[in-house]
C-alpha cells in the first residue's frame, strides 16, 4: 500500500516539491492567464453552415471577439452554401473561412471547437493540440419524429466523447452532467445592447391597430411551430400579425407583414414596433428572441420550452403557457389585448430583466477565459478520443 506521501493529491502531473508545497504551479494552469500568451493562439470553429441562424450568430460573436483579442481565428464550414458570401455579420468579413473538405492540410491549431453534432465527427480531420465542443442545444431532439430520426443516436453519441464541453444554459449543463456524466463550462449568451434598446426608430404603423403580435422563426423548420403560432395570434384577435424570419419568403398565410433575412442591426426596429412577441417553439437552447424583445420594450407570450426558464418569469415579464396548449396561448394573448395595465406591467418587468442581462463583450470575455484555460493545458493524449470519434463516424456513415 502506498503511503500518504506517495499519493498525488491533485492528479497526474501534480508533484509536491520543497519550493512549491501547495502545488501552485499545477493549479495555476486551471485559471486563465493574467498576461497575454507569448504567441497568438490559433483557434478553429467548426460550423455547420454560415447561414443566418441564432446558433451561428453566437459562434460568430465569440469568434469575432477572440479575433479582437489577438487570436488567429479560422472558420471551417461543414456544409458550405451559395449564400455564404452574404455578409450578415462582421465576422464573415473579417475572418478566414474554408469548406472543411477543402481546408489546407497545413492548417494547425491550438484549439479546434466543434459547434454542431456533425462537426464533432469532422474533428479527426483537423490538426489541433486541443479539441472542445460548444453545445448550444441537445441536437438529437431536432430529429425526433422526423424522416431523419436515424440521426438521433448519432447526435446523442457526441455528448459521450471525451471532449471539454462549453454550453450556454443551466438546463443543458444539468442534462450533460446527469445524463452523460459530462461536466460543462457555462457561458451564457450576451446581447448587443447598442442594437437592442427600447429607445430608437419604429416602423410606421396604423394607430387604430395597436395590438401587433410579432412571430419569429424559420417557416420551414417544424420545431419553430410557425403555422400554429399564426393560428393562435389570429384566434386571439391580433390587430396585425408580423413575422421576422431567416427564411427567404415574402408572404406567409395569415401574416400581415413578413420581414425576411433582415440584418441583425435592423431587427430592433421591428421589435420596437410591436408590444408583444409570441413564441411557441417546440425545441430551443438559449432562446434569444424574447430577450431581444425585452430589451426593445416588449413582452412575450411563450410556452414552457427549454431555455425559457433562463429569464422569462410568468406574470413578471411575460406569460408562460404549457407546450402544445394552443388554447392557453390564445387566452394569454387575449388577456394582453384586453388588459392594457397587465401589458404595461409585463413590459416594465421585461425592461428590468434586460437591464441586468450581460452584453456580448461580457459573455465573450467569459468564453475567452474558457478558451485560454483549455488551450493552455499540457497537450493531452487525444488518440483514444479521436479514434473513438473516427470509428463511430465511419461505422455510422458519417
């Protein structure tokens, strides 16, 4: 049996020495360095696509911030599309990007971050000292009950690989820890407060039709539940129904005004022009649009979808109804139309919530801390993890 003096109390690589009895050198590597690294870090983000979406927006925000800190950032795209040259975010103008399959073999990184379950299976193709996984949703849920249901176990399997994980909500942090024994760093999304504010331009509207209900989401993504949301807004007696969507559409049945593929900088004008956002998504991760609406002076009627509990409080800053209960959603909207005092109280509560929410610089600074903490660890032996990912990808047709 080993004596106590022979035990390494802090794990492999920790050694008590006369001049470092409290293992300062060992433990200090788990904190972000106070000083800048001697050479710029090289970080790759493996993204599904560069099309407009909430998840891609988050990735680009963090990537752009890292670039401003002197990091050499590269975007590696799993599914490049013809519209990827559309510069809807400044990171797309400022950062180099490559299709994963065409990326130069000479590229090497200090940290490669998978950001979508399919990009995890591409990690073995990327040369990097460290690998990590940014989890913005439990993506296996995207495919349940669809013709792509065979993707469910493939997506879920990615949460079992031995990769450091960063996630964006408490509910996903709990899921990963309790379901997969996979602890995760938590970095909540920020918001661009210089864009999303209650004071600013509004669109011209009909003053005799004040109860405008805004919907948000892709019309061709079933989990966004847009058709049901339109029906609920109409049944509740909305004076007008507006839709803000990343989909390339000009008309949607039941919708009075469609705002398609609007640049981020111009969306707040739309939010400020409506008193209430109706969101009845069936799957969400962070759930950003209600928070954007809060900053612009509106409130929300939402179902109790995952992510809503991060900041929506029923009766304080919005109204929360059970998922799949369209009748309850209709009743909630009608209350807001018929009770202007309730609407005003919820909008005031939403602004209070907005004031306490961090901006993107604060969020990305936390992300930068995590990136440095991972990248500055001794290079691990990733062979077993890479082989596990590679063999799973081959066996499962990835």
